[in-house]
């Protein structure tokens, strides 16, 4: 069987301040959105010039770091894609997030 991998590396701008919340399980997470410019080739195929990704942080050390980020900071994140599921009023929903493993500020917001 061929091994598979789930690894994401993104360089983009922070869209919003991180939101920290505690889940019913007692786990605490922080989430924020990352804006990433599309490649020149992709921009030719679509009017959309950027993609926005939901990023989720679980570890306390990394959570403290992302809580210091401000909108406009340029950062590099690595992590894994995670598909999340929920149900609201009986209607199922799913979405993809980036589960962040590393986060480094490249440039502070202007």
C-alpha cells in the first residue's frame, strides 16, 4: 500500500484576531482566518484573487502565540487538513479547517 500524507504549508495574512473558546469536552482551542493570495494562473481562471482558510490551534503554547497576532500580520503556518462535521436544526454541515502545528510571524502588520 502506498503511504499517504496530509501536510499543508501556507503563507498569508491574518484576517481577524484569534477567538479562543472552551468546548463542552473541556478542551480549549483558538481559531483565526488566514487570507492567501491565489497564484497568477488561478487568478486567470477566476475573479476571486484570494482564498480564506479557517485555522485551528489546540496546544496552549501555540494558542498563546496566535492570540498575539493582529489582522494584517503575515504569517507562515504548517499543519494538516481536517474535515469537521456538525448538525444544526437537524441539518448536517461539514467544512475543512487547517489544524495548525507551527506558526511563525514573517512580517508585522503595517
